[in-house]
């Protein structure tokens, strides 16, 4: 079966729709899709493998922590991806990015530094 606990990180559990604005820090587990705006930090729960998907017109003003991220909107803050990050052509990042694997599409803009994370970042994060 496609949707099982093993593939939980690849499902969308939470949606911030295009007409929704969240003010304050957000903690999530599983998958989250943001098409609206978040003014605050977006952090995955410790010990989970969270997936963030940002739509083309989305905005996050705050730091992001995710296991996997696919970004198509604007981020004003630092991003830490323990596993994989993909920046689509509309993505605009105003901050530093730490990653294990990165894919940057033509047109994406990063105004900050790129840094590969240490291999055992998740175990360090729990300490």
C-alpha cells in the first residue's frame, strides 16, 4: 500500500491555504504544504522526518527546520534541511541554507550562504 507509516513523510497532513496567514511559531510532524503566509519559525518535531512543500506565492518570515523541503515561494530566514531541499524557479531565499542534498532550479535566488550539514545532524539536534 502506498500510504503507510513508512511513507508518512511523503503525505500532506497540514495545509496552510493561500488565503491563510499564521502569526507565531509553528511546529509540525508529517507533511505540511504552505500556500499562504507564516510569520514565525516553522520547525519539525524532534525525531520526525517532516516534509515541507511551499507553493509559488507562499511566504515564510522566520527560520525553517525540515527533513525535506520543496520551496517555490519566498523565505525570509534561515533554512536547515537534514536530508534534501529543492528550490523551484520562483523561490527566493533571504537567509542561509544548511542541507545534505540540494537541487536548485533555474531562476531560483538565494541571498545567503549555502552550507552542507554534518552527516549526523539529526542525532546532534536531539542532544
